[in-house]
């Protein structure tokens, strides 16, 4: 029952983030617990025969992981000048106020009062140049090339690059659509050119939607609820059977 409660919590979080930009759905994964072995498989009987399967009673299941699925979400057009969606692998590199480097798939960027490109929380997008306040046009190409037009003249800026990991599922979620590197994720490969060596390309004026499928999550929720109810009924039935056994001698 505890395992199914965790399952419901994970599904509920997925549904809560169905409209969160760049969100990646999680799924609870389970493993069985220890077994009470009454007759071990392969035991020899008195007549010399071998027990083919034995008798082992399991003690239930537990949650062993909540794994992220980094399947591509749909790109939704926004026409925002600094909205950038990633089509394929990769993350944007973000500088937090304390100097920590975080990573995100959320490309809904803004420009602050200093001309820096920042996230919705005001965190700077690492590696990007300050934009001149007089800029009238900002262009970001599929390969990350970035340019602006100032007083009719085109200025080339540092390109927008991506970061990738050997195991993205090993990243640590910290909220605000951000991830942190861990030993499980592997060493980040930063400064990657979009569209090169398997990295995703960029789409200016688009944002990546959550990859949560509402129908799929609702089906999983029903399954988890039914499993929870069945486990509850099993406990009640077992208790009733033990009660009958205890009352046999009365």
C-alpha cells in the first residue's frame, strides 16, 4: 500500500505539471521484498527426488526509484523573441546567485534591466552576451548563432550553446525547472553546438511543452488506485481469516 501511495504521488505531480514548460514526466519503479522460504527450490526429498519450485512467500514490494523520462515534448509556437525550444538532446546552462551551475530545458528567457538574458526567476543564462538596450532585432539560429541589430548595423554575439550528460535521468531536480549535476548523471559536456554530434537544434519563438500525456497518467492513476484497494482488501481478508482460526477452539 505504501508503494502504491508513492505511485499516486508521482502521478499526481506529473498531472500538476502538465502545463510546465520543459517538464519531464517521472515514473515510480518497484522491486519485490525479501521472501520467506519454507521449501527451497532444488531441495532433496526423502525418496531422492528434487523439489522443482519450492515454497517461497513474498513480503510485498517497495519503491526503488522515480525515474525521469526525457522524451521530447511538443514544441509550441509563442513568437517570443527570447523563447527558445530545444528539439532533441541538451540543456541550457544556468548560473544561480550563489555561483552554482544548474541546467534546464525551459527556454522561456527574458532580458533584465542590464541587458542580460535570464530565466523567469532572474537567473542568468550562462555564456550569453549582454544585449545592447538599443537593439531592435534579436536572432537565434538553429545552430545557436546569435545576432542583434543596433542602429541598423548587425552585431554578432556569442552563440547559445548546450550542455549534455551521459545519463540525464541521474540529474537532481531542485524545482524552478532546474536540475543539478550528480555522480549518477556523469560529467557535463558543456559548450556544445546545437545540431552537431547528435545534439538538439534550437527553435526561436517556440517552447517545449511538458511530455506528460494526460490520458496515460489517468490510466496509471486508476491502476494504482485499484491496486491500493486490492491490497487493503487483502489485509482485511487475512485479518478475518486469522480471527476465524483464533476462534476455532471457543
